[in-house]
C-alpha cells in the first residue's frame, strides 16, 4: 500500500492568523505533518505538495519517504495516483492526534473504500482499493465520497475514531490538541509559544 499525505507549505492554516503569524503557521503545519508521519506504519509514504518544502525529515522514523511536487489541484493529483495503485491511503497532514493503533485499525478495515470523517463533514483519511473511485475534496467531501462509492457499486465502510476526526483548521481546534496531544511535536510547538488550557466551567485555551 502507498500512503499519500497532501501538504500545503505556502500560507497554511490562514484561519489561525489571529493567533499565529505566517512563519509560525508554516512551522506549525510542518510539526503536524511530522506527527502524522510518526503515526504511519513502515510503508511507502508520498508527500504531495504544490511547492517545494523545507523540512527536516531526519526527525521522523519513516524510512521509505519521498516528496512529490504536483502543482495540479488536490483532486487531480490524488486521482492520478489512484489510477496507479491497487491500494492507496490518503491521510491529511493536519491530524496531529493520530497514533499507530488508530492507523493500523483503519488499514485493517475490509472494504473497497474506507472513509474516516472529520467533524465538519470533511474526509480526514481515505482508503481506496478500487481504481474506479475518484476523490472530490472540499465542501462536504465525506458525504460525496460515501455517495460516490455506493454509485460505483463499491463496498464502503465509515471509520469511527475520535483521534482521526480532529483536523486542526480553526482556533477552537487547538483546544483538542492541547488537551489530548501531550508529547506530540505540534503540541510542544504550541506550549513553547505560551499556549495553555485553563479549566473553569468549561476548558478554554489562552496564550501567555
């Protein structure tokens, strides 16, 4: 199986711009990418990005890892890879709470298409075992992917996991990382920049 991790290096996570400047957001995105790679098993990992990335991959344990620069849209880039592979997994790069146990369970699901939804209707992880399938990210992609699998007559399994559902895009998403991500590179990045959680009636995060 080939594991594909799409990554945007230029002006990432713009919805966090009230808390982090552009350089910090770039480094935060890189730290989440490294967390995702650390959760992957020993398989071929392909990072797909529209521009070159400056990142120290010596910090990860993955041995079979390479970067593919593809300036096409995410859908076109991923669909071309689906055409080439009998089995392919597309894992988003902003899932810092992933761990090996969750990923192994995901890969062991038996279906033509396995979809791990995000909390806002997106697709955080996708496992494809039939080259007829096409991805269509953005704008409720989880529902589009389930519908597409059914229309193609492919077996489809929805993968339920709290850790795989947490994609970090907005300010409120940082709370989950701070609460549950202790020891992760991205968690340390936030802690080093003064982010803390305070428990009152409900837990909230703040920046020192």
